[in-house]
C-alpha cells in the first residue's frame, strides 16, 4: 500500500484542501513552491499515467476539471500555477499512485 493510499484511508493525516467522493487534494509535505498541493484519485488502481485506459476517461476528465477549482481555493487561479505529473523512474516519481502537483504562489522557473 502506498503512502497516498494510507492518506486516503485516514491512517496518515494530511493537510486537506479539497475532498469529494472521487478525489483528494492536500498540501505536499515537502513543498517545492509557496503553494504545492497534490491532487489524487481515491481509486487505487492507477500507479501513473501508464496505467490509464479508456475506462478511466471519466475520472481523468473529472480530475482535470477540478484542478482549476482547487487552484481557486488556494488563491492561485488569478496569478497562475503549474500542473505536473511525474511518471516513472526518469521523472523521479516517488509515490506510485497517480497524482498531479499544483505549484504556484510565486514566480516559477520557466520550464
Ligand atoms: P512524486 O515525486 O511521486 O511525483 O511526488 C510525491 C510527492 O509526495 C512528493 O512531492 C512528496 O514530498 C510528497 N509526499 C511524500 N510523502 C508524503 C506524505 O506523507 N504526506 C504528504 N502530504 N506528502 C507526501
């Protein structure tokens, strides 16, 4: 079980930003920007984008549609923010549970 699965189950606490029946958003424990929040699906079958199939289209669309709402809750919707998902070893992905990083609250280095 991943650390995110434990967070979903409430076994490990998190600093929650948003939750509904499909997703959970919480502050990253080691923020890389003034605002650094993780958005994760509650379903546990996706380690990363490599596992996404047509069956996940609704969930993927749901998460993308909710990210601007979460950004607004964080107060970064007007100033802008970056959405990142690490996928596999070369990306440095640490937690094998699909997640999107929302980064903002300050000027980010151009990619
Ligand atoms: P990845 O490198 O897999 O894309 O991102 C995993 C993220 O999860 C990292 O930014 C890391 O700081 C964060 N993280 C790891 N363990 C915990 C935890 O227990 N709580 C929270 N809130 N974030 C965590």
